[in-house]
């Protein structure tokens, strides 16, 4: 197994230096979470750094201390599994499903800038677009390998006949080689006929 095997190789898809975590109350409406229900968003439960990391085909959202790198929480992200949900009243806040030793909880996640929230969404989407493109490429490669290979080689006793454009069949090529060079254009022709070197 290669040291850079997909299961071991870790790539950082996004780093946002400052994000905020909030305590999320139980969902009050089937419409979704609302950031205004979290209390004063100016007083988060925790603040630190967010990193989106890919390990092979898996994706993780890590919340870490910005100075020490100490892990605060991790959200294993799976597409369309409710791991990350946007709130219904803001584009800067989300609800994350974090996991720890088989247990899970929901926390609020907020960004100071809307562009950070946008980058966060794009990083998650791009990871799975890349995975789907790789899988499609592998399927096409596999399908191509399964096609029967056509043997274009000449079998014993088979011959190949070539017809040269402008030739009159067999021997035309040799007849053309033996022709003398054409004369230079006369004054009557306006001197436009070029001397051709026949090979």
C-alpha cells in the first residue's frame, strides 16, 4: 500500500480563521432552525478556527483552537445526510451535527462575513463533485477495458493494396518518379508556373 494511499492522504479544502459556535435549542418548527432563537449571537459559546478536510472520499469539518490547534469538535460530513443545515433566517449561520465516540449533538455555527459562509458551502459541494467526477472517470475507464479488442494486424497470406491519389493503379508511383522536371513557365503563361521537384 502506498504511503499516499487515498485512505491516508489528508488534504485541506478550506481554512476559515474565525468562526463562532452557539448552543442550539430544540427545533421549534418543522421549517428549520432560526439563528435568532440562539440568543445573543454577539456572545458565542466558543470561537476559533474552522478547517474542512478530505481524507480519501470522506470529508470532515474540524473546529479547532486558532492558536494551539486543539480540537473542539468534529463533524463528519456526508452529502444529503443532514450533517450541515442552513438556518432559515440568515445566510451566515448553520447547524452542524457533531460526533464524539458514537454520540452526536447539534451546535450552531456562524461566520462574521457572508463570503466565509459562501466559501464554506462551496468547499463541501466541490469535494463531492470531485468524488463523482472521479467515479465516473473510473466507470468509463472500466467500460473501455471491457470492450473486446479489435485485431488490425495482417493475417498470414493477407496482402494490403494501396491506391495513391491521382495514380492509375499499380506502377503509377514509379511512372511519376521517372518523369523529367517540368519546364519553367513561359512569358505567355505570365511566369506563374513553378518548377516542381518530383520525387
